[in-house]
C-alpha cells in the first residue's frame, strides 16, 4: 500500500512557486474576504495568509463582524476588481447567514476568481475550455493522482459528494481524463454496492469514518477529501484509514493528503492569474 503524500507534493509546488516569485519584480497579490466568525474559517484564512507571505506574495485580508452588509462587500469586491495590484480575490465560505455568497462570487471579475467558483470559470471547465482558475481542491486531487502516475483513462471512479466546490468540478476533471465517473450523494441507494466495484473511490462528504473497508475493492485507490472535527478537535477524514489502508493500493492520509494540496493550488492559481494579468 502506498500513502499518497499530499504534504510532500504541496511542499514541492510551493518551493517552485517561491523560486519563481523571487524572480518577479512585482509580486502576486491575493485578497481574502472573511465575513464569518467560524473558528475553522479563521484558521483557513490565517494559513492562506501565512502561506502567501512565505512565498513573497502580497496578502490582503479583509475581516468583518456580523454587522457587515451585502452592499459593503459588493463595494469592496468592485474596488478590488478595479485595483490592478490585486491578482486574486477569494471570499472565504461560509459567510454570516444574512449574506448572499453566490451574488458575491458572481461579482468577482472571473479573471481574478482565484477559487474558480465564478459561473464563467465553472462554465469554461464544463465546456472543456481553459478556466482562468480551476477550483483548488479538485485540482489538488488530480495533481496527487498524476504525481503517483495513477492512470485515469478508462478507470471506474466514484466521487461521493456533489458540491459545487468539490464533487461536481472534480467529476468534470476526471471525465476530461477519460475516466468513467459516477457521482454519489445523500440520496444514492446501495452506495456500498457501487463503491465496491470502483477502481478509484474519492470521498468528499464530511462524515468521519464514512468510508469503511467493506466498501472498497481490493487494490482500489482511495482519496479522502473530507475534513471533520471530533470532540477532542482531532481532524478526521471520511475514510476509516486504519482499516481501509489494508485493502487499498494507494490512500491519502488525513491530515497530510488533500488538505495541503488545496492551499498549494490556491497559491498556484494566484501565480497563474498574476501571469495572465501581466501578460505583455
Ligand atoms: P458539502 O457541500 O456539505 O457536500 C457534501 C456532499 O456529501 C453533498 O453532496 C452530500 O449530498 C453528500 N453526502 C452527505 N451525506 C451523504 C451520505 N450519507 N451518502 C452520500 N453522500 C452524502 O461539502 P463540501 O464543501 O463538498 O466538502 C466535503 C468535505 O470535504 C467536507 O468535509 C469539507 O470540510 C471537506 N473539504 C476539504 C477540503 C480540503 O482541502 N481537504 C476542501 C474543501 C472541502 P447532497 O448533495 O445530497 O446533500
């Protein structure tokens, strides 16, 4: 069994970005909007900031309390869209309940949509066109599979989860690689019978130990996107790692698998948007 080491691959990607950034006169710049007091969101935003600064990027963090209005955030995004020093704009999800996330995402200039969530970028991805940015987590999953030379062509793959930020774009990327893709969700019947036939099982659900050993075919590749916290604040994936590792050919750990790849891809997207915006 091979552990798919996302942490190591992410480090390699970040080192490469750092070297490339050192050679730039002007630095890439990432703006992050945090309008939520959820502790996990705060941690995600501070790790994004730390990572950006380590690469030599400019990091702009805009934090708001629950009195912030939709109009104020719209005005901020319009200002960031106009500011040629800002290359990437990200709205950290979820937002306070009174705010409309989709409306804000649609206001971001697609050329600065570093998360790849804008309908223009989602549409481009679905049409097989090159989006300005590809959603970070799905992009990270494909990079891990590529790094370990896991061929996708003709493989039977199941993605469990159909969110706009993970399941759907990941299914699209897998289809583009000629995998035969099944997408499962909370209304899927007989999930175990389906997963047991798959060469690759990717879980993005958010329930600890959801994927058990008896759901996996021998020598299948297992990718765990899920993150959930147990009461003792230990981070758990969706996969019952200790048991599934005995049957899988390759498996991602949690932590140290998909998570670090998401942030590395965010930094790569920022760099790519910078290049696109500074093209002569
Ligand atoms: P989400 O929007 O809550 O989507 C969860 C998906 O799981 C939904 O499609 C849901 O189905 C499906 N689901 C729920 N219960 C199920 C069940 N019993 N059987 C089959 N499917 C079920 O979450 P998300 O944003 O996609 O994120 C998924 C997980 O990945 C979360 O744990 C999140 O924290 C994690 N995540 C990790 C990273 C990373 O960097 N590692 C990045 C993003 C997200 P319905 O559509 O029918 O409701």
